[in-house]
C-alpha cells in the first residue's frame, strides 16, 4: 500500500470549482466534441486572492462526438463510464459520468477506488454497479445530482448544460446571497460537520492507496477488451 495525502476543500469553494469545470465541459460539448479522458489529474486549478478557477486540460480530447479516434481507450479506470469499460465508444454522457466521479472525489477528499487494484476485476465491478463511497452528510441536492451523473444508464444522466445551470444556482444561493435558504442550509450543515470532524484529526488526512492503483492516463484497450477473462 502507498500513502496518499488529501486536503479538505470547503463546500463553497467546491461548488465554485465544479461550476467552472461544468462551464468548460459545456463549451466542449456545445462544439460537438467529446473529451473522453476527464480525471482528477487533468483539472487545472488557478487560485488568486479571492477566486478559485478550474478548467479541464485538453489532453485526451478525442474530437467530434460522432468520430472517436482509432478505437483506442485511454484514461484512468475509476473515472471511466461503465459503458466505455464495456467496450462502447466515449460520448458526451460518458464525460458526465467522469464529472460525477470528480464530484465524489471533491466531496470526500478521497481519490476513487484508491484501495483497489486498477485492473479488469475493478472494471468488471464498475460495470456491475460499483461506485465510490460518499459521506453520509453530503448535501441532498449534491448527492442527487452526483448519483444522476453516475447512473449506469447514460441516457439518464444530465447534460453539461444542466450541470452548469445547477451549479450556477448553487453558487448564487451558497456563495453570493447573504440571506439563508433551504439550499444554503444544506451546504452549511455539511460544512459544520466537516469542521467538527477536522477537530478530531489532522487537517491533512492520510489514506492507504493500493500499489496497483494508477491515476495517470494510459492505454486501457487491451485490459478492457479482455475484461471478461477473470
């Protein structure tokens, strides 16, 4: 096992970061493109005195949604949609699944499936419905949107436009509006629980990472094509 270190991000910053990412993803999809390789390692975070801005690196951008490249599958297994792990082409909907994994990673301050080997057994289990764990105190609206993104049916997932609109509403309610609302209270409660948890342990948290957990993009074509040979 390897040791990983993850730092807590407050909920206000988190939804602001995800709003920026969803905005970038919407622009990609509006151009008729599919990214096809979204994962934690290609999210670029720029922080100024009062602003955190995030964007998706174009590394891995596979091009037009109707013309994927060379029948090759690249990526990080925990971030790849089950239909792609089953051998189907990457689509806008599979980008949304990857976004849902980002939501889970940020809300738990934990990389997805860190305690498992990233091999064909994990691929098989994801295709059978395995998803990363989330915190019990995750705000209901956040959890519901995340679960929609992680739906096994790609047609049931929201669009990038719908994600961007949802996060825009949340940023307004939680970050901009001084008056408390039902929405802002959900995030405030989750933040208070996070704060209490951090009082009982170090601010920087360590978790065990499997030696065969791989979080950089690689060619997964052979592993995925041989996924049934367990």
